[in-house]
């Protein structure tokens, strides 16, 4: 009973937040609603018993990706009126996409309900003694190790590409070199000259 | 007995536990805040707060009433909902992370299997309070402060994550209670010393890792010398400029709750949690409650030790410049902890033969 209540609460939150992402007037509010939607889906994962995936969703999407979204959206100078004009223009297209997605979901759920292929057959048998993390790890590093490595390489290339695109060496910037600073010592950095009493020091003498 | 295992009884027990932990943290925070100021004053040869109550012990409570009784000022151009939401988020996130912290054997609100990941997820959300507060203020200084702090917290999150991976590799579990249980017995079983005599050579990796964790925790909680989000010399007070009264108080409490949380986490992950560093067989004859109170006192002592270290660092280390902070995070801590992960996992596979 409690599970059902939790499911409906989370599902309603997710759907409502999803709608608010599209409908809210300020882009920053949209991102905040998006974060709430991520959160609700993480809760749904927990209800499914996939607590590892739920935590990863929060860490990766809410903790990193959405922060960058928020970063960009906050610094953009967005014209709200222009943004609203596009809303009605793209509405038919969006309605078509939504209808296709809805049809797909209905077909899948009908297939599951009528005892289709994916209904009972779990790909990874859930064992009672192994935890979520262990089960995923065993599959990921054995059966799917090549795909996993390939995904890693794709991410690495994307990262290097981002660095190459943004890295610029400006010629006239004086950069700090901590090694040099630490290795500087008193004997080479300071020169001690003795000045005669009552006479002072002229600049030529110091050279 | 039956009542306590029914859904209603379970709810009552959990709610009671949550209340106990929250009130306990809030009251200890009041005195830790005072201790922070006293230590700071002591290093600078001042007396610190000493007027309200004996030795100034009631200073925090006086401050509390001062904050609560003031007027809440919301700037005219501010986004009102987000403006009020930001300190609430900081405050709530600072407290829900405590749900998985075991205070003594069995004394934990929720013994999650992915406890460390939960902590990691919650602490990665902490940046939202700051970035929302800075944006909603609709003012330049807060916005600059919040952008800085967002970059800072995201950067140090990475190295904290990799250091935690080391501990997970050593322990082989993400459950905090099991991690602490594995560090029982003598002091060399602590994770900071390699986690057991068999892997004592790992002390070369794990002890520096605990120090890097400490420094990253300073940056993660915006403590000096990494308090650039509020850098009063350049940004007035960063994201907190427009906040007054209770919302400011919520930010403040959230910040200190996070600091104490990092202290507890460091004690649990690296310094044996509630284990005092020698076998505790003499506790077998004690009643369970007394034994647990002994363990709680040990954990408390370790936490206080970490907190004193953080307070002392505030007193005598000058503030970092922003590029130095980023360099430290990305060019030094990240590669170091990454190499540590490789070495520790190689040790686990090739020396200990763990699959």
C-alpha cells in the first residue's frame, strides 16, 4: 500500500515537473523543475529496487549536468517574449512527437500486460545475496566489457575534444610557476649592500 | 514487542530517531560554533566571545535569537520563491545526509547498502543552495560569488569521489556500518593505515589520501583557506550579501552542519569510526547501551579532533587565489587520487588476490 502511494506521489511529481519545464516562463525555473523531475525519477528507481542507478542518476544528472545547465542558462540573456512566440509555432511538431512516444509506451505496456517476451524474463537474474552494485559490476566487466571500454573511449575523446576547443594560450599572460617560487632562495633573491652612515645610497651604486 | 515491529511503531521509531539526531546535531552545532570562534580567537591571542553566560557558553543562543528576531529583507528585484528556497535547500540537504551516518553499532537511522553513494549524491546537491541564492538575489556580487563557488564545489567533488573510491576498494562494500566494522581492533586496521596488517604497505597511499580528503573537505564546505565564494575582501560576502535574518541563519547552520558532517565522515572512513584503536573485548560484560555510549563517545572525540583541526586551519592559513585553488584541485589532487585508485585496485587484485 505504502509503495503504491509512494509510486503515485513520485509519478505525479515527475509528470507535473516535466510539464512545468516546458510551461514555466523563466528558463532558470525550467531547469529547477527539470531537477525536480530527475529527483522524482530517482525515487521511482529506488521503488524498483535499483538503488545504485537511482544514486547515479542523482550524482551524474542532478549533481553535475544540471549544474552546468543552470550555469549556462543563468548567464544567458534570454528574451522571454521571443521564447514564448516559438511556443505556439512548434506546438504541432511537439504534439506529433508526444503522440508517437505515447503510442510506443502503450504498445510496450500492452505487450508486457499480455505476457510478452520482456514480461518475466529478467536479463540479469537478481540474486538475494549479491547487492545491486555487485550484480551490475559482474555483468558490466564480463559480458559487456568491450562495449563498456568503447563507451569509455568515446567519453575520453569527447573530453579531449572539449579541452582542445577551449584551450587558448594567451601570449601576454604571466603565469604563476609554484615550483620556481618555492625554489627561490634568499641568497639569489636578495643582495645585501652596506650603506655608509649619513651619506645615503644613490641608484647607480645598487646596480 | 509486536507494536514496535508494526508499520505504525516503525514509523514512530524512525521519526523519533530523526528528531533525536537533528536536535542533537543542532545543539552540538551551537557549541561547536562557539568553539570555532574561541579557537580562532585563541590563535590570535584574543579571548573570543566571553560575555553571554559563563565563558560565553550561551553566545550561540544569543546569536540565534538575534537572527530570528530581525526583519527578513527580500530585495525588490529578487526572484522571491527561489530566494527563499535557496537557504531552505542548503539547510535541508545539510541534515538529510546524516540519515546514513552510523553513530555506534546499530545506531543508524537508515542502514543503506549504498550509503557512501547516498552521501556523495547529497553532497553534490549542496551547490544548488549557493547557486540559487546567488542568482535569485539579482545582484552582481552574489552572482559572481555563486558562480565561483559552483565551479569550486564541482571541482573538489571529483577528487573527494576518487578518494572515497579508494576506501570502497579497501573495504569491498559501500555500507558505512560494514566499513567501520572492518576497522575494528588495533589501530593499524584503520583505513588511514592501510586497513589491516596484511595491507600495511598501503599506508603510503591511504594516509596521504586522508590528508587530501581533509583539504578537499575544506574546499567542499567553503571553509578558509578556500572560502572564495564569500571572499569579503573582493565580493563583500559572496552569495550571502542580500540575505538577512532567518534565511542567513539557515545558510550559516547548513554550512556548519556540512563541516561537522565532513568531520564525522572522515572519522568513519579513515580513522576507524567508533573503534578506539585497541581491541574492545572489555566491553563484552557491559550492558549494550553503555557499550554503545562508549562507542559514541569515541566517535565524538574523533569528530571534535577533526573540527579543531579545521578551526585551526581557518586561523592561520591565508586565503587562496582563485586560479591557485583550481590548479590545486585539477592538477594536483585529481591526478594523485586517480593514481591512488589504480595502485589500490592493483594491490587488491595482484597481492590480495581479490576478485
